C-alpha cells in the first residue's frame, strides 16, 4: 500500500487552508499515486482564541473541510484520512477535534474524536489548554482498509501508550497519527515517541504533522515542529519530511508486519489485563 502524508502550515483562514490541502493532495496524487492520503491535525483551521475556534467549527458531516476531503477521495478514487478538523457540537460551548476517513468512493467509514487533551505548560512557560475549547472523545476507533486494520490517534494521544496497546490488542496493523506538535516538545520527543509506539505495537505508524507558525490566542505566533514521518513495525523511520510543507510518501508492506510479529510475538506474550 502506497501512502502519502501531507505536511501543512495551517493558519486561521479556512479558505486558504483548504486550498493548500487540496493542492498538496493533488501534487501527491500526480507524483506518487497513493492508495491513502493523510492530512495533519487541524488541517482546516489552526490558531486564534477560544471564541475564534468555536466560531470556526464546522458541521461533520456537511462542512467545507468534510466536503473537500470527501470530494478528493471520490474524484481520485483514493482513501483519505482527513487529519483532524474542528467539529461543531450543537448547543455546547466546546467542539470535537475529529478525524474522518473516506474510502475510494467518498463514503465515510470511520470517525475518531481525540481522547487526550493537550493541557500543559511548555518549557518556556506557554500554557496550552485544549480542554477549554475541545470536548474529549471516548471511543477507540479502528477501520479496515483493503485488508489492513488501521487504528486512529491524534497528536497528544501519542504520549499515552495504553491507547496504542489497546489498538494493537484490537488488531491494528497500521496506526495513523495526525498531529500539530509544538516545536519545543517536538524537537526532543516527537521521533522518540513515534518510534516507541511503532515498536511496542509492531505497527506501521503514519505520523502526519503541521510545520511552521500559526497565530496563538494572544496574537503572538506559535511554532509547530513538522518532521512528518513513517515508522515501520521494527521502529525504523523509513520516510521523514524536512522543514516546509509538502507530501511525504512511503510504502506499507504487510509482509514486514508479519515478519516482525513472527520474530517477537508480543500480542501473544501480553500478560497485563486490558485497562
């Protein structure tokens, strides 16, 4: 299976973001003919105040971001894992941070709402409070992609190994992680965490990130790390993006999954009960 990850620099301008995403997806389709396209977290809108995010949240299904991703899947007969978009919740002062997956016909076949909220203080003292805007999801989500079992996670979920073990217990062979990792945490933790999650689940990890700056709630720019990557089930990084925006492509080989799991049958050896 050929996969293309679309590294973006989304800002507080939906029309620009969707146009950029569409152009980069088109570029990947023309150059690499992927079976699966992956967009990053917040591909439709990034930055701004709590009020800005609430106002920008759109319908799922039926919104502009949803429609663009669905149409690209249908028109080009390609699977699209639509990173994450801001999903409106009617009659509530929060939204969901939501991945939506479309098959080659444009049919929605999975929807995952981010479980773990990014409520931290960065090394420079910057406070992030995702839960002020976003309601956490509760469901562990997997889907079948033409013979492969794919698990869903988003950004900060990466730090919670128990979610990834739960996906592995449920048969995941590939895990897709749209992200918008901060520069400060990403430079030290991003690749180490991605490789660890791939090794402990013996899955391919498709980690598709935002890169560059976007406006923070105080109007000052915040920086994302980028470096989208694909790690194989042995933990090798087989493809990695540099700075800037653009597609990153790699091949997912089911034989490599079987080989690694044959060498070290971790799922058979697990002894601790599921949470």
